[in-house]
């Protein structure tokens, strides 16, 4: 496994997508006041959003056009369009169609798997820190959550995870890439873990940031669901496809497992959302554009961290995690005063800050403000 915490030992070259892919969303001649999500001036009340790991470029314009057109039929029920989307995803993932279900974001599948795990009793084992969506559901059923601290290099400690699994463990949750720490689990180690422990417990792998990874040591575990009813893979369109408030998500699992998962979800996904996803998932050029710009923005932050000698974690997602050397709330409050909103504090690292990537122009602005306040 490669070194994870660094000051400048990892850079990924990026290149802007040719003219047409800019889609009118950025222009170097614009001022920073044009770069807010809603086109208004940067203020404490209308900050540049670097807090929720959102796609700063928004929905693919091609998909947006389809979504708007689809609203003309939004007054009618539709029970078949999801099959079209599933067919597209099945081809992309090389999975049988009956191993995929679509929902209104991956959040409902976190609730569904959490309910399944909670009803079975026992313990849930998960890294700490990590995304906590599933914890809220299992806690409603009285499930005990075993939090396994990350390793010294901030990666998920797979040896410690193994030791934490007991006869009481009924569910294991892994966010890969992790969040708020954008580390990844080496693919061979993860596959061996899944094959071993899926015999004892349900393994839920949240791959919300899957599309952002550029590292050969990483792999999805979607292929494992064909022969393992106890493995569930979750995906979302909220990040790379900018569907955060449009709501499209997926669960990949054995058909028998999907039958159980569907018992805990609404079964209704908005027709405009489905149509937009069908368009967006068939346009890899836009996704590549978003990822290329993401790494351009990451490199801007890495440069600042190196100049200020701030330790940070190699990012495999659309956010960074860095040691500010001071309370994270202090940093957040100070940046907000200048119109930059970063992520909240995460325990057990009160001095570390999570910064979502915005457009490179916005990152330059953020760096200027950060250096002024803390440099």
C-alpha cells in the first residue's frame, strides 16, 4: 500500500477538456463574484460551497435539458423507465440486470440495509471516522455500533477491522473511498476481506466517490455480488453526476438480497430524475471533464498545504482532509466570514479540516483567503 499522508509526494497531471466541454460554465476572464453556485456575489450568506462534496459544475446540460422536457409528463405515473436505466448500468458494470435496483439516492439504500442489519440484531462494525448514514438506522433498532479507529496513516485499518468482527457481528460497513478521509482500500485486501467475512455478516460497501478514483490499487467490489448474497454495493449519482437534489442511487446485490432491500424503500423514483440519469450516464465525456477539473483543484490545495507545511491525506475523491494545526471550527468560522464554507469538524481529529473541491478559480480564491488568515 502506498504512503498515504504527504506534503507533496503525489500529484496527478490534469488537462482541461477541449472547448465544447466547458459548456459555458467557466471562463478565465470572469471575476470570482461570478463563480458562486447561484451566480451571486460571494458573501458570508452566499459562500462558495466547499462543504458537502458537491459537483460545482452542476448537472450535465444535456441531462438538464432532458429533465426539463420530462416534467411535461411528470403528472403521469411511470413504472418502466427505471428498467431502461438499470439496463445501462448493468452493461457498464457487467452485472445481470436482476442484480441492480435504482432508488431516490443511495441514502434510502443505506436506510434499507441498516434496517435489515438492525432487525437481525447483533453489532455493526465500521471504521472511525466514516460516513454515518447507516448508523442512524441501525441505532433505531438498538444495534451496537463498533467503531474501529483508522490507522496512523489515516487509511481504514483492515487488520483492526478483522479483529473487531465477533460472533455478534451481523453487519460490516465500509465507505470506499472513505469520507471524511478520502483514502481507499487496496483492492486485493478488500476482496479477500469481503470473501472471508461475508460468510459471517452482511457487508455494505458505499462507493459514493467511486468515479473520482485514479489509482490502479483501487477497484469496485461490484463483481462480488453475483455469488455472495451477503455483499451489497451502493452507488449514487449525487456526486459525479451532480444529482444531489435530484436523487438517483443504486444498490448492487444478489437478487435474493435485493428482494429484502426493496421491502424498506418507497419504490418510487421521479420520472424526470430517471430520464436525466439515462442521459448523464451515457455521456462519459462530461464525467471525465468533472474528474479532470477535480484533480486540477486538488493540486491547487496540495500546493498550499506544502507551502504552509500542513500534513494532508492523498485524496481519491472530490474533497481533501488536512491538518490545520488549530481547531477546525475556528478555521470554518474564519473562512465563512470571507465567503468560503468548508466542512464541519469530525471526531476524533478536531484540528483536521475537510475541504470539498470547487472550481479551480474558486480554489484560488480560497487559497488567497486561507493564507491571509492562517498563513
